[in-house]
């Protein structure tokens, strides 16, 4: 079967699909990943075909507007939608082009244009989501708030948010469906149909972290994480291995694709907190170019695979993206989440509830004292982090997706 995975988002949103794609290739399928252009090299290095999507997401998120988008508020979500809406006509064209010749589309959370494309091409589609997106009584919308709105309020908020979230794109969708000779369909009608027909969604997180809500419709399954594919022949840089060998396990600090404002100022804040806590640090620059200068107890690095690096850490401090949170849990080390936007507070709250780590206030308001205290508390979460890691090791999320596709 020829499968295209439409993976819209930053590196952390795309990397897990390289592992899923590799497993599908091992099962005999032909697999391509459609993603934003800066991530083409990552996809190709993992042995998968790459199909481009428009928009330089790194440039968008590191701009002044990107700093306003990457916040935890309904207004920031609206700005994020407007940012994408400017490119949505091109996204529709690119998604349609990427799907040509395929037998199945697998769609990330923001890859929902593929639902219309698959319908127009007469092929099946399936959701492969990294965040919970179906309404439930059990918790509020993961990208909106961590505060429960009550059973009825939680469900209503999610229904409202996912419909309202598509409104900035409705003209593009209308045009796309017309081009595909499909009848008009608004977002509310689309979601009613998906729920009624049991459109399949496989959620790529552990049921130990987010158990499947009892009120989700049939076809929505929590299957476990799928892990980024390892790049063949990758070797760690010598200066990093020398640093690791020179002392006790350090703490990883990195905020991925988040806009940290002044990277040098934030880097010095992090370095100061590490010293106050009596810990060494490995600081990853990320898209925000986090930097701590030259110090004997702190080292700055570029991209290093988390599956290699995290198990060598005493703790990990990050923004709480779904993929990075998963990597920390897999490594079995304490996590400190400093959320910036979208679903990150949700994962921070889950980590704290599990006892595997803690969650601070928003990244833009992070203080040296708050981070210092979180670092000092991190060792108390070590046993629980290891326990969860052992449970996750017994799951096979990618294998569950492979089996589901075999049943199509």
C-alpha cells in the first residue's frame, strides 16, 4: 500500500512520524511524509520519501508575531490560526499534490485538509494524533486550558473549539471541495459525520499517561507512543561525550521550536538556576537560539537525538511538546516542563499528576528562583519516572497502527 503521512507542524510534531513511517515500510508499505520544507532533510535521513508543504515554520515562529502566537491563551490560539490561514490555500494545493498516487492518508492533528482530499480521491484516511482532540467529560480541550469546566462544560468547550478553530479556513475548504467535485460541508457537519461513521483515529500517546476516555466514540483508540526513527550512522559530537564523561549526569534544558525572546538572556537565566541547584547542564539551542555562553559546568549543543541523550541526564527541562514529553518519559528521568503554548500546559499537568516531574509557570514569565526550586525537587520524582518508563517500554504504539492498516 502507498501511504502518505501528512505531518503539519514543527520538528517535534514531525519526528514521531518518521518512526511510524519506518515501521510501515518494514511491513511492506511505501511511505512518504508531507511536512514543511525545513524538515525535508530529517525525513530523508530516516529513509523515507519527502513531499513538501509550504510555509517556513521556523521563520514564522521566531518572528515577533511568532512570539505572540506561542502563548497559552485563547487569543494566542486565534493568532496561530490566522498565521496558518495565510498559507492555507497553498497548503490545500500541496496536500492534494502530496496525496497523488496514494492508497491511504494518515493525518496529524493539523493535517485535516487530508480528510477532504482523501474523500475527493476516493481513498481512506485515518487520524494519527499526538494530542487528544475528541470531546470528553473527563478533561477540557488540551490546547486551551488545564482547568476543568465540569463534565458538560468540558465536552461543549471541545466541540466549540474544534469547529471554531476551522472557521478561518472555511473559504479554502469550500474551494477545495468544489475542485474535488464534492458537496459543500462546513466544519460542524464534518465533525458530526466523522463521529457518526467512526472515522478512525489512533492517538500516539501512552494510556498510562492519558487513559482512553470512556465517552469517546468508537474508532478512537489510545495505542501508545511511536518513536522517532534513528538516523543511520549518527555519532555524538566529541565535545559532548567529553563533557558527559567529566562529571555527574547533567540536566538537559531545551525549548525546541519555541520563541524564547532573547536567547542569550534566557540561557543565562537557565545557567544561573543550574548553578544555584548545584547541577551541570546541557543546553540545546533550538529554534529560539538558547545560549548560555562558555562555562565549565554548562555546554551548549545543537540537534542531538533525545533517545540517545535523555537517558544520560539527571533530569530534563523543556517546553512540554508532545514528542519531547514522550522522550523524557521513555528515558525514565524526572521532567520539568516550562510550557509556552498550545497543549504544553496539558502535558505539564499530566507529568505532575503522574508524579514523574513538575510544571512551572509559562516560559515567558520563568524566573531563576522558580526554575532553581524545580531543579532541586527533580530527584524526588526519579523512582516514579523509572516506573512509568518501564510500563511504556511494554507498549507498541506503531505496531498497533500497522495492524489497524492491515485490517483496512
